[in-house]
C-alpha cells in the first residue's frame, strides 16, 4: 500500500507538530518553511496540560522535562494581589499540567524529531494548483513539490488562506502583547501566575536556569 504524501506549509510549532504526528503514523510528511533557518522568537511559552499530553504522545515527554520546567499549579490574582483562584488538577501519571520552555528550544526539539531531510527552508509559497490526482506547490525559488494533501500552517499572514478564503480577514482585538525572559536568581520560588486588571493581564512563569518568563496583555 502506498502511503499518502503531505506537504505542510509553515515550519512553526503547528507545522512541525503536524509533520511529526503524521510521520509517527507512517505517512510521508514534508515541511516547507519560508525562512532561511530556525528563527523562533527567543522568548518563553507556557504549555498547558492538553498541549503537554499531545507532545508526550509524540514521544517528546522526556525532552520537554529535560529542557523545560514542569508544574501542576497556576494561580489567578487580582490587580491588588488578592488570590482569585488556584488551579491544581489531578494530572495523568508523570504528565504535568503545565510546562514552561523557551520557544526556540521547543522549535529545535520538534525539528530534530522529524525524519532527516523532511524540513526544507527558503520555501516561500507562491501558488497551489490541483489536478485530478495531485496538488502542485510552487515556491519562490523556482522549485516545486507534488503531494496528495497540503496543510496550511503558515501563520497569521497565511498565503493558503488568502488564496482559498480571500474574504477571511484578520480582525484586531484591541490588545497588545509584550513578553520576554529575564535572569531571576534571587527570586525563589517562582509560581506560575496571572494577575488580571481592568485593562490587561500580567503573567510570570519559572524557567530553567533561574530565569523568569513574563508576558503582558494590554488593551490599547
């Protein structure tokens, strides 16, 4: 039996995860990323329980625990510091409710888990054409790919969406986000928490190496 072939446009977290899941099931999955290399934002990310469990299913559990920091608790506070709620679910055995990791590290772990040669850089999508049998994908560098299925994981400015859903416009929600990682050797312990105010939210999460990941959402 000939396995179906998948062309995945976009090498971010969703594209790499999709390719890895398909490859784990025996399908041929190729990822086409427009950037010249792995250039994930060098900030943090909070993986909640559903995402952590999905990565465990993909076989990345031990690597996540090696390069990230796990927790089962999240606190929600008011702008005055009052505790509103504390979330501490009964997680499945050995699978944490939350995991904090650097985005660039997560990208690298996913890319390294793919089959060799299945991640292609400098592949800016130009056009898609479908005949009775295959989908033909054209890239800016003049190369082409032929596949049975194409999956669009190319982000907010998706060229696939603009081609097949031209009326699917983005809508600004009115929020601006800042985020970063700082050294925090003297702050112990750090618990994952979000502080909610009338015009925004501020979150902090511990990171490996005595660092702190912070993020701010503010309504403009």
